[in-house]
C-alpha cells in the first residue's frame, strides 16, 4: 500500500501535523474542501474543439513548478454565483477563485441569491474568501455593473445564475456577454428554461463537467428551446491537495479507519460497502440496499466464504427527505438487516469514511451524475467503485479495471448484487482495482490537471473576448 514517492523522512515529518489536523477535522468538520463532493456535478477537463484532450501529465510533470494559470496575473475576473452554501457548485467556484488568487488575479465575487436574514454558512464562506483576497460585493449594486463592464472575464456559475444578467445588467447585457464564461453543473430537465439560459448562445463559452452532460445540453437546448450552445469546453474535476495528502498518508488513514469503524461498531476485517451522497431517490440508496440484501442472500445460497458485509449510507438527513429516509429504514427493518446497515448523517468531511470503507457504490439514477466528485475522491483512497453506467461515472470508472459498472434503474439491482459478491469474495481484485483507480487519479484527476485544463479554457475565452472588443 506504500505509495509515497517522496523520501520517507519527508513524509514522517509531515505526518504528525497532518494527523492532528485530521483529528480536528473529525470533530469540527472544518475541512470544507476535503469533501466538496456532495453535489452531483462539478468537474473540468478538456477542450472540445481543440486537440487538447490528449494525455497531459507527461508534459506537466516535468514543469510542475510552473503554474499554468500564471497568465491570469493582474486580470480582473468577476464571479457570479447563483447562491452560496456548502454544496458542490459554489464550493467549486470558490476553489477556482482561490486558484486564481494564488497567481495574482483580481477576483470579485457576487452571490445572486441570498436569504434576507443573516446566515452562518454564508458569513463564514464570505469571511474565508475575504481572507484569501477575494472581493465580495452585493449582487445588485451599481458597483456590480461597473465591475462587469470593466472585467476581463465574467464567470457565471450554474444555469440558474443566468437570472442575474437581465435583472442587474439590464441594457448592458450585450456588452458583457462576449466575455462571459458560463460554468454549468446541472443536468435535470427543469433547468432547460429560456428564462435562465436565453443568453447562452451569445456568451464566449460554456464549461461543462463531463462529455456526456455537454452532449445532453447540446441536444436539449436545440430540441427543447431551439437555441444553439456556444463553444463548449468539457473540464473534468481534480482532487484537492488536502484530500490527496490524507489519502496518501498511511498513518492518517489508519487513525481515521479505526475511529470510524469503532464508531460504527464494525470490526477491522468486516467489509464495508458505502454509498456517499445526499440521500434521495435520484442517488439510488433504495436500489443499493436492495442489491446489498440480494448480495447477502447470494453469498449465503452459494455458501461463499466472505467476511461479514456491511452497507454504509453516508448522507442521511432525517429533517429533509423524511419519506424516502423512512422507506429506507423500513426496508432494513423488514429484511432484518439492521445489524449490517448503517446510516450516517450528511457531512462535508468525507475523508474519514473513504479511509474506512472497502468499496464505494455510486448508484446515481437516470442520467447519473454530471461528474460525481466522490468517485475520484474514493479512487484516491485506492477504493474500487461500483457505479451506474450513466453520466460522468462512465468517464471516470473504467469497467473491469477500476471497478464495475451496472445499469441504472431496477434492472441494475441484480448486476450490482453480483458485483458486490464478486468484490466481497475476491480480495486481490479489490486491491488491484483500487490501485488502478489510484493510478488513474494520479494521471488525470489531480488539482494540477484541473488547473491546466481550466487554463486552456480561460486563455481561449480571453482571446475571444479581446477579438470581440476590437
Ligand atoms: C443526443 O442526440 C443524439 C441524436 O438524436 C443521440 O444519438 C444522443 O444519444 C443524444 N445524447 C444525449 C446525451 O442525450
Ligand atoms: C443525525 O441527524 C438527526 C436528525 O437530523 C439527529 O437527531 C441526530 O442526532 C444526528 N446524529 C448524529 C450522530 O449527529
Ligand atoms: C462491464 O464489464 C462486464 C464484464 O466484461 C460486462 O458484463 C458489463 O456489461 C460491462 N458493463 C458495462 C456497462 O459496460
């Protein structure tokens, strides 16, 4: 499992502060970025119309010191976020804001929709941004309009943020559109509304988290709304340095693993299959539990010698989705599997769970995840993934190599059950798939890959905006 390529001495010195940090994170959940993974959609990868999607690591690893975003130094970027909360979309935009701040970009942030009463989360996120030199402005002031007119680049985050354009810029909309990069993370039908996206054809570019979602947007805007997508860039996400540091620290992982297993009342040798997503029908926890139950039956019928298996559902929120949550708990009670099924409340700090489990199940239904950040996070921890053959998952998981794909919907239950049994009874397969998943992350899904890919998009959009302005 040792995968430190750095000198052992270095990692030992680094280790203790890290463990302390991890332990603090355990009790206070301060580690926002360890798990920006909660939302479906968030990623970045290559440029569609150029030949930029060739492997870039060989090029990049030689010049790791050189930040590909350096050309953004002293540019002015306005970021317009639909909302500000601890969910995937805004956290990703913040991540980009910090990457740009690190190379000296002037970044101004606007949140279009804020509750009228004071909100603790918003307050702390804005504070965090100001600490890093991001200027936070009210959404609807004249200053917002002036900044949009002056900016080198305006980044709109999510389809819904399109509402900001007419509401605030008014007659200035046409002057700003040629320098707008629109970052889209949604793939549900109700986002295809002219009210949100009518300006989409006229912006400099759209950035979307997976190829399959980009394709879907092209289809739907054309067929449903009769509008044409602008130049579209697909940009897959990368894992943050913080997450990779924990994932690559054997001691930190062991501490976290022991802590979580103890809290769940699970032994060291037991097998944990976890689904880590906010609990809702779209994420498929119900079908996962059905498959898990089937897997228990199969292994009994076939008299397989497998360690005790557990299902862990991380992302519960009894307050929000009570009907569905109750349905899940009733199923567990009916089938008398309460000793093998564990519900864990929603948390942003997923690293401890990734350090403790044996297999990640990514069971998002219908069109699946737009990207599904938890998948690359799990792979960083050398965990094989059982995922639905839908959405961004198909661009991350290599079927038969880093995990197994099963169909979405009811017809996927038995294949998933078989895949669970297969991994449960084959420790070598688990290990080798985990290792290959980790290698894939190192090749394609790190922060520096993401920075590089995003730099290509920003550069192209800036050039285009400049040409338009002449
Ligand atoms: C888009 O439309 C084409 C042609 O109708 C179809 O083949 C393709 O599967 C569609 N893609 C998506 C993601 O809906
Ligand atoms: C989980 O959430 C429920 C309801 O939202 C709450 O009652 C319970 O105490 C929480 N459990 C933990 C371990 O925080
Ligand atoms: C994954 O590979 C297995 C074994 O080759 C195959 O049976 C299954 O259909 C594949 N799944 C997908 C979605 O391609």
